C-alpha cells in the first residue's frame, strides 16, 4: 500500500491512541503487513520513559531488518538504561548492519557511563558507520580521562570521515591561516582591477587568502584559437598550476566554481576517429588533491537548437554504437577551500547588515539543472551569459566581497560583481579581450560613480609595484 493511502487510513490521532494502549497496539501490529508496521514505527514520535516497551521489544524478533532497526530507534527514545543489554545484544549479534548501527546508536543515546566500555569496543568494528555511532556516543564523555586516548587510536583509521572527525576532536582546527586580514576584507590594490598578462605570472604577486570567490571558464583544449597546448597532459598541468594558486589566494572555506565540459577534437579524415576529452572528470581529482573540497555539481543546460548538431548520421542509419547525443550541457563544479570550520563560521565573519543585504530573497533555481540560454559575442567566442554569473555571485558570495576570474575573457563576471555590489579582480592575457572588458564594464555608465570604485586596467609591469605597496 502506498504511503499516501496509509496516511489517510492511519492518522496522527489513531497512532496517539495506539501508543497509549499497549494491548491495542500489540494486537493491531499482529495483523498488519510490513509496510504498515514500518509506517507506524516511523510516525510514533516522542516516547516518554514510562511508555510500555513490550510492543517494540516484540518487534525485535521480526524477520524484516527495517522493522528491527526502527524498533530499536524508538526504544532508544525512552532513555531507559535497563534496555542497555537489549541494545548490546542486537549491536553484537544481529546479522543486519542497519540493525547493528541503530543498536550502537541506541547505546550511545543512553548517555550513561555504563555504555562507555561497550562503545569503546565498537570503535574497532569493521563497519565505519558503526564506528561513527560509537564515536558519537563517546564524544558526550570526551572530557573523561582515557576517552580522548581511545579516540586518538582512530587517527589513522582507513575511513576518511572517521579520520576527519577524530582529527578535529583530538587536534582541534587544523587550518593554518597565513593572513592577518579580516575575513570580509581584502587588499585595496586588487579592487576592481583588471590585469593583462599570463595569469600564472600575475598570481605570484597576489597575497595568500585575498579572494572570496572564483568563478571561471578556462581556455578549452585546442578547441579555439586562444588555447594551443602541446598535449592534453600539458593542458591539465597548466590548469593544475593555476588552480593551485587560486587555492592559495582564496580565503578559508570560500568557494571556487569551475565551468568546463568535455570537448571533442574532430577527426582529421574519414579514416580516423574523433576524440573526446572528459575535462571536468580529469580536473576533478587534481582539485581535490590540492585541497579543494567537492561541494556540488550544477549542470548548465542550453537549448538544443543553440548547440552543434551531432545527430545527422545516426538520424539516417539508426545503427547502434553510432549514437551521438547533442551536448547541451556544461558543468559547474562547486568546490570549497578545505577547512574543518563549518559554513556558519564563514557567515559569522560578516556583520548582520552585510548578511541581510546579501540574502537571496527572490525566486531562485532550486535544482542543480540551470537552464540558461548561451550568449553570443561578436568579439569573444565563449562568453558567460550574465545570468550564469549573477547566480554564482549571489549564491556564493556576500556584498562587498572580492570576486576573481583568472580567465576573464570579455569580463562578464566583473559586470555581474559590480551590478550585485561586489568587487572584481580579473586577469586576461589577450589585448583584444581587455578592450572588450572595458566596453563591458562601462556599459552601465553610472555603475562606477564613486571614484574609489573605478575599474583600473593594468599590465603586469604596473601591477607589480602596486602589489608591493599594497595600494
Ligand atoms: C573560455 S574563455 C573565458 C570567457 C569568459 N568567461 C567570458 O565571459 O568572456 C577563456 C579565456 O582565458 C584566456 N586565457 C587563456 N590562457 C590564459 C592565461 N595563461 N592567462 C590569462 N588568460 C588566459 C583566453 O584569452 C580566454 O579569453
């Protein structure tokens, strides 16, 4: 029976009545199928310590592991130490890992010191989730002598989540900041600055932890005239170097949004095959290794009519293996500079007023599929649609922040930053695109009214002394 029908038949009042009448609940449960029992167990809500345990204890003998696990979960709500031996029995002997996890969690939820040796024993369980539950239970007693010592033994646990939790508990925050600047501030010499040159050269002069958000679309691999590399390996090495620097200049816990997509190098003749390069998937492991934490993948979807048609052949012959879908998507991979601090820490670095001004209060896209038309530009062949930049800027930065694009192209990100009360720092190597950026940024002629907000256009020679004086 589906849940919508069940919810009509078994309403809240009925569950409350059954909860208060043990006999009625026992006989009701006897005649129900597994789906209904699970439904009731999920809806039992609060259970006071005086509540009759019998119906739930009965269900611990049920064949269905889901029912046993949910029964343990409900029994745990009663905070009744006399249940400890029941929990230990299921934690030690049940063949279902789901039930074991729930039982160890129930032991921990007792918050009773009798549970300590049992929880310590489960720290060596082979199921990382069981270990995690045991850790959670023990953290309540973290200040007792010996407990930290037991937890420390897990510092080299093979499971990365366990290692992370233990490391934070035992050693505290591990992020070492190299900056004395406040989190919501940045060096004035970067403000609304466009530097022409090779980004690798320019970034040498940008201090650690200067940037609040980077959003970029790197040059393609040999797909367009501005991107010529000897090999795919050389291309990936280049991006790796740049993104390492982006990591260094990003503030603690802040975001990097990377727009890429697989590209295709057409065949040289009918006797050869074309080759497809999965750029997002090849860059991803490099980013994680250098200290970016993967947060989300957003798919930018364009109308089919706006992309190259690859279907002509298959449309005719319809033979398997020759299927070539039209590539209407690009990836926006969202990363955060790895830290053990939570997002709340970042938010708390801002005044209430700034947080309030930065809130996204109107309608917004709730899924990771962003349908946005591409923008075509007479000068630059691969520009960001402004809507794409607007979303990234609003979702991942605060007003007054410094937003960076190392491969600025026509500077769309700079325009979005200014329109949304942020500041930009852009680097771009081609002179013709720098001129395009000038046009872009002066489009709305009142945008830069305050003098200290005027964009400045520098080359690397004029940028270096400013970076030294930090003005
Ligand atoms: C895909 S385009 C970016 C387009 C941009 N998102 C926009 O909205 O116009 C990549 C840009 O990176 C620039 N670029 C390539 N290698 C560079 C380098 N080493 N340093 C700085 N810019 C570079 C190219 O000239 C090109 O304009």
